[in-house]
C-alpha cells in the first residue's frame, strides 16, 4: 500500500432509521460494525467495477396483463381435479 491509500475520508448519508436499525442488527449478528460493513461494500464496488449486485427496474405490466389482473373471476370455472383442469386447457 502506498501512503495515499492510508488517507481517510469521512462519508455521510441520511438513511431511514428503521432501515439503519435493521441493518445494524444484522451487522452485530455477524460481528461487524457499520464502518466495516461500508468498507466491505466499497471494496466490492471496486473489485466488481460496479455494484456488487444486479439492479433491475420493476416489471411494468403491459395492457394485456393489467386487463387480466382486473378481470372479474367471480363466475370462473373452478376445479377440484387437476386432470379435469388439464383436459379443459388442452381442449382450448
């Protein structure tokens, strides 16, 4: 390590109290403190050359899915026998 790598920098973040409390309970259970957890996260970001996990935006339902979700199934046929269900599916 060169001399520059030993320099320290303070970081601050505003986070929801409940989130912090839950995370710090986990940190305590695994035997690390907040600073160690953040150091691990930052090292993983550097080693992965990005976030150490995948970020995906939530699936946005298309028009067909929204229509299906809003469909009234009050009078839909109900099955108690899986063979009867598959018979009806395969007939369509």
